[in-house]
C-alpha cells in the first residue's frame, strides 16, 4: 500500500505566491478587506483543486486564473437585482431616445424640401428668434412677404410631416410648437 506524499512544492509555490495574489486582489477589488477575502478564497480553491494542477506547468498562471475567476464569480453573486415588476425597475430605466432622432431627421428632411426663402424665413423666426421686421430688414422684402413665407413654410411643414393642425383659440390655428411664432 502506498501512501500519498504531500506535494510540498505545491505548498511552497502557493506560499510564495500569496503576496503577489494580494497585490492582484487589491487591484481588482480596490478594498483591503475584500482583497484579503479574495486571496483566502483563491488559496482555498487552489488547495481544493491541487489535484488538477499539473506539476511543471505555469503555477502562477494557474493560480491567477483561479483568483480572477473567483473575483468574477463574486461580482455575479453580489450583483444587485430588482424584480422586473417592481416600481424600482421602472424608475431606473431610461426612456428610449431613438424616436427623437427619427423625428429630428424627418424634420430636417422636410425643411430641405421647402423653398429657400420660406426655409430661411421660418428658421430665422423660429430658431434664431428674429421678429418679422428684423427678417424683412435682412432679406430686403416687406414684412407682409415675411409673414406670408413663414405661414406657407409652416403649412408646408405640417403637410410634409403629416401633422394635425391644433387650434389654440378659434380665431388662430397653430401647428406643432416648433412651427409656432411668438414674433409679430
């Protein structure tokens, strides 16, 4: 009957590797106590799995792989979870933003289809915040022409974007807020 001789080389290699394991554990956890726990778990896993280590192979690579895997397993075990049907699950999520990008792309495409004069008058009025009088002075046309260009531009955008015209008051109909003007 043969008795199993303990692998003293394994024990010495493990003991020599402990300071390096702690340094690596500190780099992973950024916490001294958690690093100590990780080194302890790594040593326990290595001792439990010492039969799987092939003498003559890279002991450092083997033990560091155990430590990395143990760290990842700990992260997975401690990952915060929230039931999907809880109010907290809905409070954490961010609403999708794809629709805003699509709407903006559609608006830019519709603006490009307007006449140059109508587009400039509409953008100066709505984006730059210029009054009708300021736009008329810049373009050298009458205030009535500017009002007409803005009105036709809004109507064309409403048609191109297939938007319903909303009524703010019975006397004055308004389109989408981006198409409204506050400047007279």
